[in-house]
C-alpha cells in the first residue's frame, strides 16, 4: 500500500513541478506549496492513502482546468478565471489542512 501512495505522490509531484513551470506567479507557487504539503502529510503519516489520492485528484483536476482556461485565452487567464482559481485553491488548501489534522491515519 505504501508503494501505491508513494507512486501517486511522486507522480503528482512530478506533474506539479512541470505544471508549476507553466504557470507564472501566485497560481504556480500556490500549486507547488500545496503539493509540498501533501507530500509532507504522506511522509509523516498524517494523510491516509485514500486522503492522498483524493487530494491529488482534486489538484490534478484544478491543474487541468487552469491549463484549459489558459489554452482558450492565448496563454493567459482572465481576471474572473483568476478569482475562480484562487477560490478553488483556497478550498483545496482547507481540505489539505483538514485531512492532515483529522486524526485518521
């Protein structure tokens, strides 16, 4: 089971690093920080494999949404899309915190 979790986290971090390079500014930095927080939760055992997979899937969905929005707008996000991504990152950040502090290991 640990191999599965490590594989998921490694794949998530690898995709996160390459995606963070595509995203300049705060969006990319926040995505990278959230990936680091998920990895820390796996390393110290505060995230279960199910929680990790769930968070990684949500992170990947958000990354895909940003990528599609940028593609549709010539490589940029509109102000409305930036606000939406910020709200989604806030929600995901709270979910990471709650999953790491819920006591389920």
